[in-house]
């Protein structure tokens, strides 16, 4: 594991492994980066650095630190980190559950966690993604697993959208992301990833705050998607094998 992943570079580059985990498994508050294409990782670091890839919630600490790290990282460390993470195999860690009701949650750091009571509440139009074991997650265990609750019927609706069957909404994602949606050349995998992460990206691409150098083909795809469509897409993609 390269030093920049394990311990970072003082003072400005935090260890990639601290947030994304040593195995690159990530969490809903950041991203799984294990197995992403090398060229894609390098491009994202450059887009964070230039400010082209920003966020709808400017003061969100995980993002702020991602950006300050990308600004300070040396080219050599960036290439080493990209090569390391792209060589890892992504591991399935999400269970997607359709439900009218969800456990009550609270904000723990930068994620949602299940409340200690057995109370539930209506899901509404939300994705509620929680670690199955908060302690594993907080201890940066790369084997930590998650459950993502989504509104009823989301998965089927998501499949219709992802496969391009709702012609007026979006083209088939497989056209560019590969036939199994696990990425193609420098285009990233969207299969089996955190629904919260996927939703956030679709939203940020649509609102233009994520405007990286290679985002152009995506902006058209999201133009007609509303929040309900994005939840459905994120739900369906979460059920696929990474
Ligand atoms: C303080 C936490 C933190 C650290 C440290 C960190 N990141 Fe990130 N990283 C994030 C967050 C948060 C995002 C997701 C931003 C978003 O939702 O758009 C992210 C996103 C990324 C992405 C984009 C993933 C994708 O699928 O587009 C890559 C690549 C990445 N980080 C690489 C790295 C590398 C390499 C390092 C070490 C040099 C690193 N990160 C260090 C928090 C961090
Ligand atoms: C015409 C080609 C094309 C099509 C069709 C396409 N994408 Fe993309 N997508 C891309 C490219 C290129 C990127 C990488 C952009 C970058 O480097 O920042 C991307 C990135 C993404 C990302 C960000 C992934 C990450 O790791 O942060 C998501 C999410 C995504 N696409 C979802 C979809 C969905 C859902 C569909 C189908 C509705 C779709 N894409 C269809 C080209 C496409």
C-alpha cells in the first residue's frame, strides 16, 4: 500500500485510506474507489484540484478535505494511489431493501445510523442507507456492510430507466458504462455502488456542480431525470454485482 494511502503526506494530504478505507471500499459519505479505472481516478483528482468537480453542500467536511488533498498531492503520489486503488477488486457490501417504513435514524458523523430504539418512520421519497454495524464502520473495517432502504417499486422502475426502456428519459447506461455496468476503459463502474453516492452524483451532475473535464456525455443523460428517477436508478444499481 503506498504511503499516501496508508498515512498521507503532512500537512495537507490526509491518508486516502482513512476515508476510503485501505481496501477502497468507501462509505455513503465518500465513494467506493476500489477497481475504478486508473485514468478515471487520475482525472477525478485533477477535477477536484481545479474545482471543476465541486459539491452542492460546499462546507461538507469530507468533500472539503478531499479537495484540499487533491490540491496538495504530488503527481507521483496521485499516480501511485490511482494505480493501487484501480488494482483492487470491489467487494459487494450493499443490500437494497424496498420498504414503506424504515428504522428511525440519527446523524452519526457524516452518515445516517440506526437509532437504538425499535421505532420506525415512513420512508417518503428518500434513500436511507445505514451501516449494519456502526462500530465496524467507524473502525474503518473494509468488510463493513450496509443496508439501503428505498421506496417500494424503486428497483423495477430503476431497471426500466437504466436499460433505456423509458426512451424519453435517458439512454441505456450500458452504452457507455459497459454491458454489465462495471465500467469500460476510462468510464467508471456504476454497478453495486452505494445508492446514496450514486444519487448524489446524478444530482450534482444535473445541477452542474460536478462539471469535470469528461462529464459532458453525462449531462445530457441526467437532464430529464427528477429526484424520484434518480432514487430508482440508484436503488437498482445498488442491487447489481460490483
Ligand atoms: C477526508 C476524506 C477523504 C480523503 C482523505 C480522501 N478522499 Fe477521496 N473522496 C472523498 C469524498 C467525500 C468523495 C466523494 C465526493 C462526492 O460525493 O462527490 C471522494 C471521492 C473520491 C474519488 C471519486 C470517486 C468516483 O467514483 O468518482 C476519487 C477517485 C478519490 N476520492 C480518490 C482519493 C484519493 C486517491 C485519496 C488520497 C490521496 C483520497 N481520495 C482521499 C473523501 C476523501
Ligand atoms: C454517452 C455515454 C454515457 C452514457 C449513456 C451514460 N454515462 Fe454515466 N458517465 C459517462 C462518463 C464519461 C462518466 C465519467 C465522467 C467523469 O469522468 O467525470 C460517467 C459517470 C457517471 C457517474 C459517476 C460515477 C462515479 O464514480 O462518480 C454516474 C453515477 C453515472 N455516470 C450514471 C449513469 C447512468 C445512471 C446512466 C444511464 C441512465 C449513464 N451514466 C449513462 C458516460 C455515460
